């Protein structure tokens, strides 16, 4: 029986630059950074406090599973910023937005109230974008 999702992949243009972005700007932690025998770098990161989900920072280069033409297409899509990689949950969207913006993180949209919470749209340095969301129940006072 499948018990949980343990790893997700985000395609990045440059692993060293992605490492810097996710570790030094977003404050994530390295879970694994190792070279395999064939020279392939296995690089995973996670938000602090969430070690059971590892984000694989996968290069957009040809591999045995991806030919050069597919790699070039994927690289082009990442650069265009059309790929959404998921949702980052935060306890305070406005505060996190201000902190990350001060570190030079690019936002496509500032914190905006939505039916599900407060959301900002953030881009990584490869072009992938994320929803950074403070769920509504995190700031809503229950009615009596």
C-alpha cells in the first residue's frame, strides 16, 4: 500500500543557482546533495520542519529518461515561467512576502485575499512559480 508522497521534482535551469535560491533565500534545508557514479547530482531540499517531503531540484538536461529535444522543450517552458510547481503554506503571507522580497525574491503577485486565504505568487530563479498561501482558517476568527 502506498503510504505517502516522499519526493516531488522541480526542474531547474542550474542546480547551483537553485541551491542558492532555495537555501539562502527561501530558507529551506538540504536533505541530500550527492553525486552518483555517472556524475548525476541528486539534490533535494525541504522547508524547515518538513523533512518527510523532499523537493528534487532536477536539472533540465538530457538524461536516459529525457532526450535532448525534450530537454530543450522543458528548459524553454521553465524559462518562460509557465510551470506551476505547487503551493507553499505560510502562517503569515504578508510577513513572509516582505521578508522574501527584501532578500530579492521575485513575486508575480503581492498578497491578495482569496476565498481560500491570502495568497502571493512567487517565482524561483529558474522561472517556476508557486502559490504562497496563508489558509483562511489561519487568520479567520471563528464566529460564536
